[in-house]
C-alpha cells in the first residue's frame, strides 16, 4: 500500500475533489425557501481542476489523475 509523503501513513485511497457544475431541481416550498435536494446531476466537470488529497492528513498530494494513479500503483 502506498504511503502518504506528508504524514507517512499507508493509504488505500485518495480523496478526489473535482470542480463541476451540477443540476438541481429549483422550486419554492411553503416556507418560501428553496428545498436543497441532495440528489443532483453532474452536467459538466472540468478535467483540469482536480485535487487528490490524503484521507489521513488532508494534504493535497496531486493535481492530475496520472500522478494519483502512479501513486496508488506504487
Ligand atoms: Zn497524509
């Protein structure tokens, strides 16, 4: 299992944050506010804006899928 270069802990996954646009159904409920539905639909994502962080220490380790893949296979 690869070890995080920041905290030294073994990790079996990374946390991937991706910049994307999501679609929500917009309505107004009885209290006059829109209900924020948890279900959403990703309609567009930016393949360039990606961050891969350590699940143990939250350090940003990589910004490309290729680097993250190489790390996970190490
Ligand atoms: Zn770490």
